[in-house]
C-alpha cells in the first residue's frame, strides 16, 4: 500500500479520498448494524467471564477467541494480568487500573472511561493457571497473523505449548504464508510434533526425520513415547522400520543432550564461582592480606545490599521512571562508601586493639556481626526488602538443548571479574597499594620508613569492607535482602580464601571458580546437600596436603 | 453444658496445686506469655505473631478483660535459638507464672509437659504429634499439603501427572513428603513420576535444581512442584524459575510456607500464578475479615501491614482460650483444657473453627494463586471445614494411632483407649 501511494499524484489523492467517503456513506448503515451485533456478542462473551466456575470461564474465553475481535484480545490480556473486574453494582465486566487506592475503570467494549471506583465496589475476575494457559493458546492463535515477527514467533510458541484440536490446521495455514525463515522452521517443527501421531505413515515418517535433528528434551520425550507399547501390547508406532528410525533419532538427541548437559554444568559452575568470588574478594583483603579473622564480613555484604535498597527507594521517589533502571549503577559507589565507613569504624573501634590475638578477634567480630544484624533489623524490620531487578538484567538467553543462561548471572560474572581486576590494579599500581603491601609484609620496616601503619591498617580494612559492600549490590539481585543475608555467605567466603591460599588474589579467583565448578558437577550426581559435604571433605583433604592453599605465598612474607 | 464444665473445673482446681500458686501470684492480672523470636533468622515470620498477640490482648482488655481482670502480656525473645526457646518457656511458666503461652517451636514440648503449661502453636507443621499441653492451631498435613495436591490433580488444577517434591532438609519437609509420597502412590502415581529433592537451609543457588525440574517436566506430562522449602529460600527459587522462563502455567509451584508476610518483601510480578495452600488469605472477601484488618491497622498504626494464616491461627486460638476461661471461671490449666474441647470461634474467612479432642482445629482449606500485589486470589476452597489429623492416614505406622484427650481415650498416641471396661 505504502509503495503504491508514492506514485499517486496529490490531486488524485483528493479524488480517491472523496470516493472512499462516498462509499463509506453507502456502507455505513450496514456497518453500524454489524458493529452493534459485534458489540452485543462481545458483551455477552465478556459477561460469561464474570462467573464463579472456572469451567464456565473457560467456555467464555474460547468464545471470545472465536470472535476474532481486537477488543477481545485486550480483554483477555487484561484477564491474564488480573486487571479485569466485575462491577458489583450492575455486574458488568470492566478493566480496572489501580492508582494507589482508587481504580480507574474502562469499558472493554467501547473503550470509554467509566469513572473511578473503590476496592469495595468491584471484584476481581480471578484466572487460574489452567485458564491462563488456555488464554495463552487463544491469544497465540489470534496473533499468528500479526505483522510483527517477534509477536508471531511468541504466538507460534504459545500455540505449540497449549495445542487444541484446531491447532494443526492453523499452524499449517500460518506456515504457508510465513516468510521469515526462523519462524517457518519453528512452525515446521510444531507441525511435525502434532503429526507424529497421524494415521498416514508418510506424514509420520516426514515428522520423525524432521524432529531427528532437534535437540530439545521435549521433542525427545515425544519421540520416546512413540516407542512405548499400548495397553493391549501393540506398539504405539506400528511400523517396524519407522520405529527403528525413531530409536536412532532418540539416541542421536541423547548424545547431543549429554554434551549440552556438560556445557550447562560448566556455565552454572562459572556462575556460582562468580558469586563465591564476589562474596570472598573483600575477605581476601581483610583476612587474606591483614590476617584478621573477620566474622562480620558477611554483614558488610548485607550493608551493601541494604544500601542498594535505600538508593532504589531514593530513585523511586525522586527520579523519573526511565532513570529507575540505573539505580543499580548508582548503588555501587554508595555501597562502597557505606560499607567502607563501617569498616573504618570497626577497625578503629575494636579490631586494632586485638591485632595478634586471633581468637579474641574472631569472637569480637562475631559480636559485631550480631550487633549489625540487629541494627539493620531494628531500622528496616525483620522482613525481606524488595530490590527490583531492572529490565536490562532480567530474562534468559537460550543456547539450545534446553539450556539457558539467565542474563543477571552473565552480568554478575562480568561484574565479579571487573571488580577483581580493578582491585588487583589498585593494589599493584597505586601508592596506597604499595604502602599496604609494605605494611603487611614487614610492619616494623614499613613503620621505620615513615608509613603510618595504623592509618594503613584502617584504610586496608575499609577497602576490604567496601569491596564486600559492592558485592552486596550484585548479590541483592539474586538473593533475599534480609538481615540474615551475610550469614549465608560467610562460610563459603572463608572456604574460598583458605582453599585459594591466604593472601593471594589469584588464589581467590581460582579457588572461587574451582569450587563453583566442582560443586555444580557434583550436584546433579549427588544432590545439593551431599554435594556440599563432598566439597567440604575435598577441601579438608586438600588443606592436609597443602596447608597454605592453592597459591601459597612464599618467602619471608609467608612466615610473618 | 456450662455447669458440667464448671464441675470439671472445680475438680481441676483442687487437683492442680502448682497452678494454684500461680493464681495467687497473678491475683490482679491474668498473664499471657508470648514466646516468639524477635531477633535472629525466624524474626521475619514471628515478629508479626508477637504484634498480633498484643493486638488481641488489647482488644480483650477494651472489652473489660477476662473474669473481671485485665490481661497482661509477658513478651520474651528466644532469638531463633531452640535451646533458648526451652529456657524462655521455663522462665515464662516458673518465674512469670503465666496462665497460658502463645508461641512457636515444638522443642518446648517437654518443658510444657513437665510444668503442666498450656501452649498455643499457630504454625503449620508435620503432624505426627499430639500433646496434652499443646493446642495446635496451625494446619496439619491433611489441612494443607493433601488438599493442595488433590487440587492440582483435579481437572481445574491442571490434571497434574508428574510431581516434584522439593524441600529443605529438616523434619517438616521430610515427614510431609513421606506422607505425600505415599498419598500419591495410593492415587496411582508411579514412582518414576515422583522426584524428591532436598536442599540445605538458606539455599540460594537454584540453577541446577531448576534445570533438573525443567528436564523432569519435559516428559510430556503436566508437572507441578510441591515446595516444602523453608520460607525465605523460596524467593531465589521463584526468581530462578522466572529467569529461566518457566511460567506458573507451565510448571506451577505450590508452597506451604509462603504467605503474605513472606511476599511483603519481594517483587511478586514474576511469581503470579504460583500457588499456596493455607487456611486463611488476607484477600478473602468476608465482613469479619475486613473488620478485623481495619482494627489491626488502627492498632499497629500502619495500613501496609499484612495479616496472614498463622496470625489468624493466633486469633482463633486466643478467642477460644478466652471463651474457655470465661466458661471455666478460672485460668487453671486443667480446667481450661477441659473447657477448650468443642470451643467454637468464627473463622475470618467464613465458617466456624472447632477445637477437637485431638487438640487440632477444624478449619477450611483455601488454595490461592499469588497476585502481582503480593496478595493471593482464592482459586479453590473446601466445601466445609477439615478436621486436623494428628496422625496421618497415609503412613501405615501412624494410621492406626489415635489422639483423643477425653475419656475413655485420654491419650495422644494410642491404638486402644486407656480406660475401657470390657
């Protein structure tokens, strides 16, 4: 249409427009009648939703789908989103959008605003999972002819996920007019899964050969079901040759899935490793470099997570909605500063009196951790706090074979590596890093060279605490933000640092990823609980062999 | 009826000399012990229970107290530490001489039995227990787990054929899953369609388990997860499910320890459609419920605070105890216990809760789906009330046991009545 428009001269356009107007005038009465009938049908189908029984609601949903009306789509979407209500006064079905305590009502038929209502005036039309599944299928069927390829692909997936009797014909029609190669392939696969049970053997054969290249566990189980026997002892798939082909296809898919399984374990291991690394990296400074057995390390992570929550609330209150997603970036420096400030406080107020007395330090920092937990509980309450995942780190990337990587975990891996690299560079190249290394290697010598060791101690502890706070920002995205957050990570953190080698950043990195990957390869075999036990036993045995961990510091530094 | 109770009450008063000394102490007020953690890991669910008890006591005092006396709350903090629970329970009964205790955690059972105290326990638990000194106002497995599974099996619930029983590794999930497993097998579910998985407390890395569930669910049969995962750890589990693209329509998760209080701190958008089975939802449209929530918000001074199932259990338990005290005319433990049996209190969701002689309540069971505002929408409920079972019918060794604390049984775990003449 848009192509032809270009060639029409402006004057002609006026003529065409007037002809159209004239045509409209002739058709209009008939159309108005048609529209009235449509409205009535829509109204009736909508009224069918406002009932108690889910069976009746299902019938109404199917009826709405058959209307093929764009307004029906809007109403069904509202139903799945929980925005469809019944008005108590006259039992009409309305779309209600909540605005604090008031609901703004819209008529789903005319689209007109119906004023406002309180929560007592309307009653939500409840959908359950089954109904939502059916609506998904119905909406999918309607959207199969959408012009947006993204919508079309989603529609195809929805129809395949909740197929009905008419789905096969519908998919075939969609395939015939589909131009996008990817969607067409998806449609072919969908049709093949439905044709696996066809009466015609050529159709079945084609379906099997089509599905044989897949690497989806669902397709595998579909094929496997063709190999079973019916209750009367005959095979589901009567043809022997085809059954052998199905068996081959299943074996092939199994081989490919085994590879995907390995890849999945590796990815999960790296992801768990990055979480361990983030949790442990601050401890690598306070415990690894300074030798302070810091039991309050987990609480620094928790403080970072709560700082994220506070920054989020500030963003929510003061910033426009578009900027909200970036609160996470703003939280990083804020969390560092807050946790570092607490770190200085703890070091100056408590730990500095206990250097060289590890047992007392352990008990004192344990006490500090309890105080911090209760402090947070008194300020923010014992409940979890909501830290939202911004849109840009939600969702997953599918890499086939039923394996998907969630986006937030990818970010956490990258973030962990960036934090470690920045920290390593800081220690290696900055003046403060040099002083820090000097003090930890030989305190007396450093002091006599004019370095204020007390100040360096405080700042080093602050650095370790601040890094833990930054880790808290990332961990708030995958864990509960509660006063107990830190306790979940303290044991793992010590495990990583001790295993990797006290005092070595490299050791911490290798230790974290090593433990993560070993854990994830063990978990499918042994279960989560036994997996943890086995990892602990491995570490204990390893420490027997190499008491100083993977990357032991050598030379005089190690003696002190 | 009433005079009958009074006779028993009088006998009880004469018998219980220990309670007598307690009465003398608390001449001007009636002391109500509150044993809920206000610090530590369990504070998340228990702080609200302490608040609701203070609210109930305040309401009762406004009505003139009990037996002409004002009620006095004695609050202690067992700090989520189970040995401390026993210690604090002893402190409440021996030092503060409280007349009744409302609190959590059944490890205090020996203390209450030894000192003849009375405890109201408002949280769902694994059953397989009935003590003379405890009234269980929370749900037993047959009032929560079994109806939830039955709902999912029904056509309306999605005709689920394959089951993942996921739990935290401790006694409540292990026992509940044992009951569920034998229930499912009795319903004809083959062993290969049941997957059981346990995780440590506070488990936060759910990647492998979610991926296992995904591949378990790809067998072409409708699959559901029955989660006895402990409160908090559910949230990262749901988040991982959502992130890996599993919607409630595909694999619904029904949980028994996720309520309004636990959802209050999280973004429930990705959780919509996952289920919970409880005896109460805050969203239920009933006049009693609305009225109480209004009063609760006025008392606590914050209209964002939620009301949940264990809080309703305390509401029912407290009102039953107050009625029993009025009828017995005393706070003597033995007398009040006798008066408790058959006590009726209207549920906030409609219907009447009754205290049975096995010390468990008859309550309705509701199944709700999580909504994006952190509330539940009821999608199914039992027709009437369900009698709480102390001993599960689905475990062979406990099916033959009976709990009944009235004559002729007078026993919490007997195969035969204690007193029988023939």
